[in-house]
C-alpha cells in the first residue's frame, strides 16, 4: 500500500468541518422527529463512523441496526448496478420511523434498491441521511432527506470511506490523486 502522502491529492473536508456539519444534522433530525423514536440503519462499512458521530448529536430515542450491501463488480471503481444484500437487518421495521445512514451516494442504484426493499417492510416513515452526496453522478432518482455535503465527482476516501479497504480511519475526507495512485494487484 502506498503512503498517504503519495496518494492524497487534497483534503476535501476537514475534521472540524465534518464534525460541525454532523452536529447540525443531528440537531435538524432532533427537531424534525420531535421526540419520536427513530431506527437508524447504517449501511456498512463506510457509514459506521458517520453513524456513531451523528447519533451523539440526536436528542431522541435512537436504536440502530446494520445492513451490508454490495453493488461493485463491473469494474474496480464502478457500480455494477446489481445489488446484493450481504447482511440483512435484525429489526422489524413495521410501524417505525426508519432512517438509512449512508456514507456516500453517487449513482443512486444501490440506495434505490435498498429503499425499495425496505419499503416492503412497512415502516411508518423512511428517510435517507448521507454524509456525502455526489449529486452530479446521479443516474437514479433518490430522495435525500439529509445531506452533509454535496461534493464534486472526485474519488474520495477517509472518515469511513475506504481506498482498497484502507484509510477508513482518517478523520477527514481526502481526494485520491489517481495519477499517483497505483493499487497493488
């Protein structure tokens, strides 16, 4: 694995900016649900850091569950459009306020499939909260209810998002220098 200094093109969103915006999102969610309990569904693995920081800023009864989905397979960094649930929920969604917590939304294919599946489980409401919204890449219409940041179409990593399974632990969002990045085969 290459050293971070070799592959980091720039810091797109600093740790301070991330934490400030996450606190704002938590306050907004708290106001919007007005004391109602909410089940937060984290899409693994990238959403974990965002979820843990976000729920600390929500002053409501919050429960959490986890779901893992896979849609990559057509190419190294392109979605195949074929969504596979690799870990399903343990929670019963019927009659609950449910919020999907996602690290990043780009084409929308994966999330659209997840939403369609979860709607069949009869939640009272179903909303989407994403840290990063790469709206210019959207191919499928997905209603994002809460977005931390709208970002340009760049390959990002850090703060839960991986670069070939590494660097999820960075406290900021960085942009990969694709001219310098050479993944090991």
